[in-house]
C-alpha cells in the first residue's frame, strides 16, 4: 500500500499495528504461562497470568482510544476504514483471548490432587494449547503483514482444535463415569478445554478481519461462492 | 445455414471463455485476494448505465481552445431518475466540465467543443433545434459561490418564471415565490423581508435562494457545482438536508470536493481522473470498497 499524503496518518496507523503486536505478545505469553502452570501445577505462575490480564486489558483500552481518534480525525475510507475497523475488532478478540487464558490459570489454582489419574486428558489439553498458542502468533503476524492467504490457512486450523476438543470431552466423560471421584477435577479440565476451544474461535474472527480488510467481504469458510 | 460441429464447438469454447472473464468482484471472491484495477487502466470500471435514465451520455469528448486541449475523454454515463449522482476527483479531472455539458453551459466558453451524444429523456440536447434557454430551465444549475441577482429576494425568484412565461399575474407569481422559497427551506427566514436585496442574506441563505430560483422555473434536473464549498458546516448541513428532500422530485448531479458530502448525499458516485471517468458505482461501494486503484488512492488520500 502506498503512503498517505499526510505522514502523521501513517504514523497513527503504525501505532495501531504496534499496539496489536503488543497485545498479541501479551496474549501468547499468558497462554504459554497458563499451560506451563497447568503442566507443573504451579499456582504462583498461574497468579502471574491473572495479573498479566490486567495489562492486556489496558493495552486494549489504549488501542480502542487510538482507533476512535483515527476515525474521528481522519474520516478514513475504503481500505483504511476497513483496516481500522478490523484493528478494533482484532484488539477486542485478543482481549477476550487473554480473558480465557486467565480463566485457565484460575482453574489451575483450583486443581490439585487428581492430575495423575487424568494424565491423558491433561496431555490433550496441552496439545490443544500448543496449537492455540501458535495460532495466536501466526494470526497476529498475518494481521501485521496483511497476509490473507495465511489468515485463511489459520482460520481452517480451528477445525483441528474443535476435533481435539470433542475428543477431550468424550475422554473426560468416560473417565468421570468410570471413577466418580475425578468429577470435580474433570469438570475443571472440561472448562479449560472449553476456554481453548473458544480461543480458537476468537482467532478465526481475527482471520476473518484480515480477509475483510482485503476484500470488504465476510469470509464464510469457503471461497467457492 | 447449419453450423458444422467444429464451428459449434468453437462457438461454445468462445462463450465459455467469455464467462470465465471474471469481474474484479468475482476475482476477489475466487482468490480471497482483492485485486484493484491497475492505475494504468483508463477504461471505466463499474456499471455506467441505469434502467430508464433521465439523462444519457455516450462517448462524450470536450475540447477547449478550439480543439487544442482535450478536457474530457470518451465519457459514457447515465443519470437516473430521482437520484443524486456525485462527481468526485482531483482538480482538473474534468468533473465540472462534464457537469457543464449537461445543460450546455460550455456553449458560453469560446473555443469549447463537445462531441458525442448527451440526451435527456431520449432527445439529444446538442441537436441544432434545441433552444438552450428552456433547456437551462429544465436543467438548472447552482454554483460554488452563491450568485443572487442584485435585486430583492422576491425578484430573484420571480424573474425566471416571468421570462419563461410560467406566471400570468401577481397572484400566481406570489404563490410561486412562496412555494419555491418553502421548498428551498428559506421561507420562514425571509417571508417578512421579501423586498430586501438577496445579496444581504448570509452565504448559506444566498445559496438556498439560488436553489429556490432554480426550482422556480420547474426544472427536472438540478446541477450543483460544489454548492457548499463556500459555506460553514451548519449551512452545509442545511443544504445537504435540502438535497435529501429535493431528490424526491428532481434528479441531482453534484460536483463536490468533499468525499464525506458525496458519501452522505448521493446514491451513485463517479470518480474522474485526468479527463477519464475511472469508476462509477453505488456510493456505498465506492467509499467502502472501490474497484480501481486510482479511486482508492484518491479517497484514502494516498500518493498515486
């Protein structure tokens, strides 16, 4: 994209990109640490994650203020308008992803005692978590580079998360039927899996935003329409 | 005559090829990648025709200085009934020149030549038997700088209808003056001082007086050449509100440098660049998702 005639306009848009980048890093950090806390049953680390979410929310507020200011000052049109709308949406999606990471961390602090019997489901949660972490990094990268092909590829990765989450549900239900003493822990793990599944959905929303910037249309999961 | 099988196959293949030539919108849908029409491409992008147009322009060229300078180049564009069509583009792009063709205002410029066809309700307005005086009543014009006659408010409105023979007596004239001022949203502000000079009004009021004067001769089309560029935001808002009202009865073509104004008042927008009509389409689409790179550059304020 060519530069704007007014240079400060480009500076303001770059500022939004920097903020999205910072939010993406914060999200990824939160989720990585939440998963680490789960792995090591590390309550202190879990609490750090919960604290980081406050930081992420502040970043989002800043991003939103800047975007609103851009709308008011520059009355952007066409690709600029679509970009700013998508940046606001991306910020709000990342903020939600942070909430889910913090929720996972909160459950870690409640968990305890049953990790041995539920080793397999926990491993599956870690697997989903690794996928989700990579998707966060990649989708923020795709946003910053306006790479629509990459965005659509990430969009479809969510199917893998959904399938793994469905398996997690089946496995945990079976474990809980077998041994009712794990119901409390099992429920917490379902909750964590659900958080990861929702994170995947929010990432697809970001990918749709990238598609929207490029095309002005809503991506509905297939290009053959 | 029967076609051979080979000819039929060839024809089918050609038809298939034609179908495969995707429009920019289709390209976007198929690839997920937006592909704007390249800057070098000067053929008009978008649907220039409308069903049952009020005015219809085909292959219009305009030259100034007796053919020395070509101001607009092969423009074809329909203007629909009861629509507001906005013409945008950088200075010197030909939008005002084009607007002035629509009521033959360019006739007054020495050395200006108009080629091609411009018809209103099917009749070519450049035919030899067309009298420009009634034409300019039918296709009225409002200019950038309000230009009331140096006469009373009343006379500003009454003058046109009188010379066009639209009123027979004082009562009819009074009624027409009141009606026109009401439709231009100026009546309440001036009804007690109709005998005072039109030039004594504020800029926004003067512009509405000029609109009332245009309406008074019962036009079908109103051309507006940057009607708000000399007005403050409040007066501009009043004119824009008036345009919304007027489009119920009239067709309006407006040239404006304000893209926000074009996006607010018009249903279709035409983007001109160096004498070419680059893109024409629904206003919403032009401002959210234009198809031509030059349109995108202009409306987003980028270096082309």
